[in-house]
C-alpha cells in the first residue's frame, strides 16, 4: 500500500509518500528543480516491496512541502525537518537513504541523531569537505522550467543518453513548472554558497556512528567521484564505497536492479541494530 499524506512538522506541512510495513527507511531526494520524494523514489519503493516501511518526504521548497515562513531552505532546515518528521510519525529508529543533496542531509541527520539513525546509504552524495560546485550542478540549479531546460538537465544527470526520452523530458518540464516559483528562491546565484552550505565539517562526519554505504557513478558529472565520494572515506568511521561503471548521477535510474540489490543488502544488515 502506497499513500501520499501531509504531516505537520514544526507548524509547517510536509508531504510524504509512505509504503510498506516493517523497519523504517527514510528516503531523501536530491536538489534538482522539479524533484519530489515520490518522483525520486516511487519506482524503488515499489520494487523493494512491502517488507520495509518507506517514508519519502518532499523536503522544504520541493513538491508539496512549502518553505516555512521566513526560511530559504538549506542543510540545517532540511536536517531538522527530517528529524522532526520522524518524531511526528513516532518512529524511534530508522535507516536513511539520501540522493545528492539528500545524501548530505542523511549524513547530517546521522550525526545529529546517532541513537535513532541505524544505517545510511548516501547516493551520488554531496557533503564532502571542500567539494566545489561543479559546472553541471550549477547548470542544473539554473535550468529554466521549460522543455529545453528539462532536456539539458536530464542529459547532465545520466551517462546513458537514450534515457533522455521525450516523455521523460515532458514529465520533468511539467514538474519543474509546478515548483518554479519556490525553487527560484532556494538556490539563487551566486550558487557556490549553496554548495558550501551543503558541505559537512570533518567534526560532523566524525560524529556519524551508523554504518554508511556510498553508491556512486564513475561518470557522475554533477557530484564527481573524486571530489564528492572519495574524500568521505577518510572522514567516516564505518564506510563502504560501491562505484558503478557506465553510470552518471542517478544510479537508481541507470542501474536499477543492482542499485536495489545494494540497498537491500545494506539495509538488511541493519535489522536488529
């Protein structure tokens, strides 16, 4: 059973996709315009079946979750909102899966809530100390909400360009238009400061006690392997890195079966943690 619902967190509404029963997995999407929790994770949730309780929110400023009054977004807000969501749902311990921006939030949440977060999967993650804003991420954050902007963005996200179909472009352009007004306020230029905001300190990373699996594409141009994933190996206490060849920024799309296998294996190890 998969359902969309709204949960109040700190007096603000958060739209959440929920499915399945069992150990809880919080799934955090990335930062591209038009991204939502359901858009990022619905296919993975269906494939994982009903043996997990999957919680995939739209983070503040994305999809059906507005920015709380007087805020602009950023790592602290997204981390506090994720923690508050799990508190509001009455969930005491959970694994966290995060993609790109969501990976940085997942690691920050694990550092802030070591008693609650049992395991982390950070996919194509941001957050590494000193990681620069890549030209491709800069272009994605600046993409106009029209078919040309959607096509350019999708082409940067994937290694396999046959995935940039007309239907995928149309769907993304529609999602981008729906969230355009709010998204424009989240990452205004100069954008390097927002990449810096999503950078975690060595001290924060050292506070992550949960086992971490990093999953990264060898051809990722948005968060390149060398600056995004490799530096984290020296900062995290319990970490593994799995690199997928012929893969860009979205392993769940380009290598869905292998991605779900990696996810399931890491999460199963956390049962009874």
